[in-house]
């Protein structure tokens, strides 16, 4: 076994939290010391994991269909709720085929393996999620990376490999999980069309919030996108994920993808919860816009402190601290003040870019922002 030596200051500890009383609160489960925290770190952006309709839908389906699906989709694990969710997601996103997966990590591996192989070149944004990198490596393709959101560098890399006679797959996220930046998707899709490259877009953090009525940034894109990957564990407040594509690609995935075939199907209760979340998102069309408006207010107020650069176009904001130890100090200080905001350090992000990443949620009101600002002001 290869032993990886982890520097002492990079050893991460798991933390156990319970839900607090307020919609945006956690509480520590330590019996000697109870503290409430304001959740500035989870991806439950719309608060749907605690939505009573969503919980009831999951509960009712669990009573009817059991807790787990008991086997893979091909054996006996496909329930009516899987088909209902796939069909409603397909109509919402205007996609011919939706395939559910137990997690976004798995869905991304499946997508990469379907679109690329040893005879392909995968060109990805430098900041794509780890699951896409694992997928790229497992596909056997050559992996090339372009500078974050840099269209010129993307085109340069495509041109470099376009004479190699290999298929090219471009992979991006629509809203980047660490930077909180939005990708210029329409332009990327246009470049892909120009050079006949395939395009995979991970909408994990955009779905439910960005794009027309929360359908993500791929929705309505003029140029083709081969596969969209979406997780149900973030704004949807449930768990599991899906790939959205055309029928031909979907049928190919069903027949060939090990990540789809050889895994226990997403639990009926999570599928039912996700379906109810979809219905909540459909009937509350302004949720995404409200969240973005709220996030802009947070961003402006933190920026006006003039203490650290703030990155992020949407509900994911990063206070760039730079130094790892100082980032940890700030994280602990904020915890003492009752805010759960996580320090992100290398190797998750490049050296010298350590940051406090905060996520804004729909249920946070502005008096919390005032408390947060005054805590930041007093940090020395
Ligand atoms: C951009 C991105 N893609 C995929 C995933 C994986 O999704 P899941 O949590 O459903 O496995 C994540 C979650 O961490 C993510 O941030």
C-alpha cells in the first residue's frame, strides 16, 4: 500500500452536526458543549432538505416502496417513482432522456466514460470537480486543462489537438463550486460546435437557482450540449443525481455504463423527495432570483469591509485569505461567533489561495448578515 504522509495542519476531522431549530441552523452534537451555528456552508441552498412537503413525500413513498431499492435498476430496483422523476426532470429540462444515479460523483464518471475513451482528448477547465477528473482518468483519454473560464486558451488547446484525429470532449461546470464563478457557457458551446467537439456540463451548483426558473445555465443554450450532469443533493435537498442527454446517448449509457448498471438504484425515498423538490422549485419561480439578489447584498457588504478580496458571482462566495493557518484561525473564530463557514485549503485549491467559502441560502435574513459583518470587522 502506498502511504501518503499528510502534513499535520492538513489533517481533516469529521464533524457531527444536528439540525437546529431555525431553518438555517445547525447544532453541535457534543454532549458536553452545545452550540448553535448559522449554516454558511451547506449546499442546501433553497432549504429543501427541511421542507415539510419534501419530507412527507419521501416518507409516504418509503412506506409504500421500502427504504432502499434493494438492487440495481436492471435487476429489480426500478420503481415507479424513478420513472416519474426521470420523466418530470426530462420535461422540465426539455431533454429526451434522464438517467438517475445514486450520486453526482458516479454520474460524472459515467458521463466521462460514455463520451471519451483511449482515442479521445478531454479538455477541461482547470477548476473542474474531482469526480470529473476521476472520470477523465478512468476513461483512458489524454487529459488537457485550460485556464479557468479562458475562451482563448480553450480554443488554443482545441486547435493544438484538432489535427490529432482524436475525438475531443470539453468539460466544464456551469457554476464553479470553489470559485463561485459562472462559465461563459454559450461561448464554450459555440467553440465546441465550431470544432466539432463534444461538451459535458456539470450543473451541480446551478440547478434550482440559475437559468430560466432554476433550470441551470445549459437550458436554452443555442448550441448543442451532449450531456448535462445534475445532482439532487444540493439545491434539491435530497440525494442522488442524474444525467440528461438525447435518447441515443441515454440508451447507450443504459446498455454500457457500469456506473449505472452495477450499483443499487437511488432509494425510492430520495427519488420521491427530489420529485417533490422539483415541484416546489417549479411552483416558486422566483426562489433562484431571490437567492441571487440576497447573495449580491452579502457580497457587496463583505467586499465593502475591504479586508479580503471576495470571489463569487452567485450564492457561493469566497473570502480569499491566502495563508492556510490564518484561514483556519478565521474559521475557528467564526465558529466561536456561531457561524459555520468552512476554510478551504490545498490540495482542494491551489497554494496561497486558502479561503473561507460561504454559501448563502434562501432562508437567511439580513440581520444575520449584519452579525456576520460585525464578526468579520472584529477579526484581527
Ligand atoms: C461540481 C460538482 N459535481 C459533482 C459533485 C458530486 O455530487 P454528489 O454530491 O451528488 O456526489 C459535486 C459535489 O460535491 C460538485 O460540487
